[in-house]
C-alpha cells in the first residue's frame, strides 16, 4: 500500500511526532522541505546552489526552486512505491497547485491532507512558561518545574526571566504568520475534499489514532 499525506499545523502542534509515528508504523517516507533543502545543498546540485544563495542572504527560497526540489524527490522510485508524508510543504496555495500538477503528471493523487488543530491557548500554554535564572542559568517551567517562590531561583535566589522567544507576544506573532499563510492552503484542500481535521490537543497516541482512522476510512 502506498499512502500519500500532507501534515499541516502551527508550531508546537506535534507535526514532527506524528510524522515520526507514520514513518515508524506505516513505513511512509517523511519529507520536510527543510531536510530536502539541506540534502540538495550538501550534494551541491544546481538547485542546492541556487537555494543556498537565498538562504545565505536571509531570503526565502523562491517558489520555483522549492517546487523543483520537491518534484525531484517525489519522482524517486522509493517515494512512488512506499508513499510519503510531506511536512512544511506546501506552504502557500500557489505551491499546493504546483504540487497537484506534479502529482497529476505522475498519475498519483493525495490521499489526505491532515490539519492538526489545537486551540491557541493550548499552544501558548505548551510553548510558554519557560523561565531562566539570570544569575546561575537554572531553567524553570511554570507548570513542569515551578520555582518554590514565584520569580526567584531555588538555588541562588536570583531573579527569573522569560526569553524573548518564549514570550507570549512572540509566540502569538508566529501563530499569526502561520494562520495568514496557511489558511488559504487549508481552504484549497477543503475544496478538493482531501482535508482531514484532527485534534492535536489530546495525547500524541490519540492524535495518531485519529489520523489512522481517517486515512483508512
Ligand atoms: Zn539561580
């Protein structure tokens, strides 16, 4: 059996965990755009060199180059036979259309596009809450490892601080960017009837079982 899936979800939703489970249990090849970029760059292919020029300048790799790299990997014999899980691609509705064209040429279709959904508060709750001691560097977490006295280090009495990356407004900004770019992609697959929405706020195993039920239905 060859199953072809896409995983979509905001940061902190557990895409990596689900993609690893799908690989371990169903033998699907996992393909993230980041991994594919890295491999092409390491192999110093023409595409890799092109991508690297953009990355070096801190720019986004243009659609055309990204799509070419994904197409190359999708045409692999192994990917055709065993199926795949795409993570981090497509990111825009333009990329979703291009992916459809590539698969159409190869006479393949997508089985399901899985949108892992979690309420914003849950993501904030998961990602936020980390604090570090300004004096000794000890790390705390408001739920998992709270200090005995609020805002003070157990070890050295130093004041605790929250890193910029872990601040609620930074997390909210990342979520906003995700929503803005990915909502059209979700809409695109909703129209084609391949969208499967699963609950990412339950445990990883429960989410996996929802995915499994959805793809074998
Ligand atoms: Zn300390």
